C-alpha cells in the first residue's frame, strides 16, 4: 500500500508545523485541499495528531523521526505496524519527513516567507 495523498499532506503539515516553515505549511494546506481535505481535516494534523487512531500513530511516528530518530525502537515500529501500516508506508514516512526537513530548512535559511516571493537575491547586486 502506498501512502494516500491526503495522508501524506497531513504528515507534511505536522512536520512543517514543528519546523516552523510558513511557506511550506501554506503549500501543504493548498495541496491538502486539492487532495480533498477540509480545514477541519487538517487542523489535528497541524497539532501533530488525527481523529483517526491509525493516522495518529503514523503522524506521531513522523514527528518522532523528525525530533528524536535515535530514540526510535523496534517496539515503536511494531506499534505502528499494529495499527495496520505496512513497512512500505513506514519507510515512506521517513522520506516525507526528510523531504519536508530539507525544503523547510532551505526556505527558512533563505528567508522565504509566505506571500513574499523569492527574496533570494535581496542583498545581491
């Protein structure tokens, strides 16, 4: 099973909320809407959870992969598996987290803000 697009956007929203990249957060809100999510669907994800216990387990794993990957154990993975998630989806969570960390960190370092446009050359000639 591949991670459904709407769930991938929820994972991205949780990660970007933690990272603090407003540009990425807005981008994933738009992508979430395009995937059929309402604001009510996305708000729990922004808080690092879901009303669905299966999704909450996966979102929780994503935030742990981001914040404390060295503390993850076989038991943590087994708990997510117990919610019915395959090893493929669990591996995809790591990819979603890594991609979001890369883009969020770049945007923050570059000073890219929502509605600000590309400010990369602001101090250049």
